[in-house]
C-alpha cells in the first residue's frame, strides 16, 4: 500500500511566491512525483471589503499593521476540512520554537502541516490561541514575511520523506542527526592547490574512517557550536550511565 502524500497548506498574502525554490531539485522532483502536495491559500480571498483588507492598526498604538484575527481564522477554517487528524498548524515567527532537526523529524512524521506566513508587524495573538497555531522560528532575525521561512521548513521536511533522498545512510550522517555538525567532506583530485585529502580517507579502512569522521564532527561542533556541544556531551553521559 502506497503511503499518502505529505500535505503542505500554506496561507500567505503572496501565493505566487510558491513553489519557488521548492519546485526544483529534490523537493521539486518529489512534488512532481506526488510524494508531497503543496496547496497555497491567498489570505486576501477571505477579506470582507472591496479593498481586500487583511490588517489593521495595533491596539495600544505603535508602528506598522497587524493581521486581523477574523480574516486569518476564516482562512484557517477554510482549509480545515482538508487537514488530517493530528496534523500541526504552524505560524512562522521569530519568537517561535526554534526549528531544529528534531522538530523537522516530528513534522515529517505528522503527514502534513498548515503553515501561516505572517506579514507586517505580526499576527493578532487571539487567532494563534483560538486556532491552535504553534509558532516556529528559523533563527534570531527578522524577515519581511514568513514565506521564506516556510520554504526553509518545507525543504528540510521533504528531504526526510521516504524515497526523496537516495540513501538512508546519507540522512543518518548529516549535520544535527547525531547531535553534531557534519564532518569535512573531500573528493578528487587527491591533491588540489597543494592541499591533500587526509590519508585516512584513502586507506580503505572503514573503521578508521568512521572514527576519524566522528572525531572531526566532535572537533567542529565544539569549536563552532557550544550549545550543540554541551547538549551532545550531556546526551552522551546519559547514554553511558544507562549502559553501566
């Protein structure tokens, strides 16, 4: 029995931005093959005036505009009949839960997601609460809107879907999967501009190569990402205590 396609429903003021990069390479091929489905919903279709207004001034004053809860709720309710039980509703937001590989894995297993792309100064808090949206962030910076962030999230998720990546081993060795950054990669020529490929990688000794790659991944993680390194050490200590 063929698995049902992973469903993405994107609520946006700019549906023409999609699929964009998601229509190319691995994601694009998987989209064409029906491994995942992409539905874009124009939030302005749920506006109630001739100007198709979707925002208003923030209560309490301040700069910019805020997306209205009634318009957003109508858009979310419009796609609700096509949501499968248990599929998450997300809102791309710099104040949200950080998008990491663990969350990407959760989303890949969920069978799909509804993703709201914010704009302007943000989204009325009440619609987040009333419609059960989880805010997700791709980093500590601010974009013009949630569309690019949604594309990053979808690209990361689609790569984990069955049949999208050529080899399962490739997924297992990628950055963050083991809690570490990925080890350095090399290819031919063996010597380039006076720089040689490390001898161990040419040895054909699989165990030595595995050990070298693990050591390099640990070295890079400790040097570049102290937060990941500390979590990795804590997790390793926990595993070792359990094994005793």
